[in-house]
C-alpha cells in the first residue's frame, strides 16, 4: 500500500464534491452524508497517526538516538 497524506486530501475533496452535487436526491444525499462521516472517521485516525509520527521525529531530532528505546518500533519485527 502506497497511500500518502496527499491521497487522503484528494479523497476528502472528492467527497466534498459529491456532497455538493445539487442533482442528488434526498436518499442519495443521505447516503453521501453517511459515507462522508465514515471517511472523516478514518481520516481522523490517519491524521492522528501522522501527528504521532511527527512528534516522535521531533523527539528524535531534539534528543538524538538515545530516545529511540522509548519510541514505538514502527515496522519492526521486534516485540
């Protein structure tokens, strides 16, 4: 999987365009609203994860490699 935050941005704007479609019936709009709520829920998790990674990178930058044992091992097979 090669998703990036820019891909998430594209998905959010695409959903915004679907919500703005004035030709939607009431039922179609309701379905798009539910879809938008699900997308926003997932997007919130993705951005929270990205924020956590950024904070970990800042800790590493500010404190050097000595901080590594205290950070989660992303992509590691170590348990």
